[in-house]
C-alpha cells in the first residue's frame, strides 16, 4: 500500500480557494481540505453542500476528504481527484441526509444541476488509497488543465459572496432605519403628555374666548358710560346757555386734564357762554417760555389760561379780546376787556369753582417779549408765571378783585409773595360757540 504522504504534491491551479489549515494533511489536486466535520446547508435556498474533513476508519486508514452536493434528483458528486457518479444504491463514506425534507431539496437551482451534469459521465470513486493515488497521477499528467470540480466550487462561493454582499447592504440599510426610528421615538411624547398638551390648548382657547367676550363687554360698557355723561343738545342748563354738543372722549380727558372734565366744562359754559374749545398750547409739549406761548395765542380771541401747580391746584384767567403781538422788549398789557375774569377750580380751601371778576377792566392780561427769559405771562395783581424760577401771587390781590371768599391771594395756592409755588403745567385754550 502506497502512503499518501509520500506522493508528490502537484501545483494548485490559479483561482483556488484559500490554503488548507495548519495541520498537515494529504494534498489532493482540486480537493478542498477542511478539518473536522463542517456542514453548510441550504445556500440561500439554491442547494445543499456538505463538507466532510479527513477521517479514519477503525483500521486507522486515512480516508479522503469528500464533497457531496445534493440536488432534488438525489445525485451525489464525490471528489477524489477524478469526478465520479454515485447511484442511489451505492454505499458512500457520507450517507445522504434522509431526514432533510423534500421542500429543501426542491429549492436547488438549475445552475448547480448544469454544473453537476459535467461529472455524471465519469467513473465512481472509492475510499481506498489506490483510488486516491490514481486520481493524483491522472491530475499530475495534465496540470495545465483546470479542475472542473474546483471551478464549480469557486462558482458557488462567488455566488455566495455576491448574496452576502447584498445582505450586508440590506442589513446596513435596515440598521440605519432602526437608528432613525429610535431617535425619532425619543422625541415623541407619551400619550398622557400629548393629552395634557391637548387639554392645555383647549383651556387656552376657552380662556381666549372668555377674554374676548369680557373685552367686548367692557368696551360696550365704556361706550354706554360715555353716552350717559354726554348730555343731549336739548338739555338746557340756563335759559340762554346750552351745553357743548361735542365733548372729549374718555381718552381725551386723560390727555387734556381739567379742561376734559365734565364739571369744569359746565362751569366754563356757564361763565363764558362758549360751548366749544380747542387746546392751543401746553407747556409740557411746547416749552414753558414767553416765545412759545406768544406763538400760539397772539392774534386770537377768547383765550382761557389754565395753571396747574405742583400741588394740583388749578386756577387761571379768561380774555375775550384779541391778544396783540408781543412787544420787542419788556411787557405789554392787553387793552380793556369787560369780559375778563380770573377763576379758581381747585384750591387749598376746597371751595366750589369760583369766577372772580376784576374791579377795574382797564387792564387784563400781560404778555412779554419773545426775548424774555424769565417771565412767561401774567395778570396784574393776580399771578405771574415764570420759566426759570418759581411763580407767585401778589399780595395786593384783594385790592384789585372782588373776592367773595375774603381769602385774598391765599385763595389760589395758600401763599402770596414773597412765598412762591411751582408750575406743573400751563395751558392755553381757545373757546368758541
């Protein structure tokens, strides 16, 4: 018996599978050597291949590695250096897997049948050493020829590699999709949180409706109140005097203090028989200077001056005649005015609004040059308004005016010269019918 280990190993053809394991085993041209028993079954539903490694029988004789390819026709191709065919009744070192279902065997592809058909015409192979030597010698005689069995295995492996690449690509795509879904899941709220958010939105919408309804109700109430305080044109305060047909709105009352108050308006109508007014000048907007005031009132008639002090006392004067142009220097007294008077609306003594007439009407209002830096406007023996220093009330007030209260100059701010007072605002209003 010839030993396998003494046989000269032929050169493996190009395109062979990776080299055998490190354990030294007999080399056979075109034969895959696998250590142990490895079974790779159902290659992507294309067929079944069983790889069996080197084994030893009970007598210690080394048996050749074999490759068995099962098809639905139950054909078996064995490799021992020369292709062969095994019939169904022929014994083999690897018995067919009788337990494999017919469904698995029926999934074999036609390409493997065509490849296997090339080997069906060759002799069968045995398991003895002479068969192995004979196969080696035949292969040795023609090394230039490619091994059809090796080509078949290489084709199968390439098909497997292609399928594996496709699976790797699919797996990568699925993994990316799962990762994206996982990240998206983190941003999702729980059903309870979504319900809470939905309830909050509904609550806010209901609150918005209530606020809108309340706003409309308040607006209607404000309009009704404005109508209540706006007297009708047919209402007569006195036989010869009518109240203004148009009064400022509630907003205008804030912008125009005192003159916007209904109580004050009624008194003005009572004192002047004028029912319309227009604000010409406000020191808080137009500057507290003689030049600024002159620019607004000179050349106009029926001018009502209103002084508001830092302590919210309110007083002033009324001139019915036209205000002349200011002098170039010094001051100028406006000519005789029989309708001229002073008034107090709010004072330290909390009296009712009073109209105070002058004993002599030869003089009334005093205006100053535009170059004047200190005085702004004044009324002889009543008050003097100044820009850069406190204003004052002369102590001779009672001598020039008919004072029904007998308070004298103290009536306006409870102080007479040399005591002074601060001015919060000076207003000039033009009255008309």
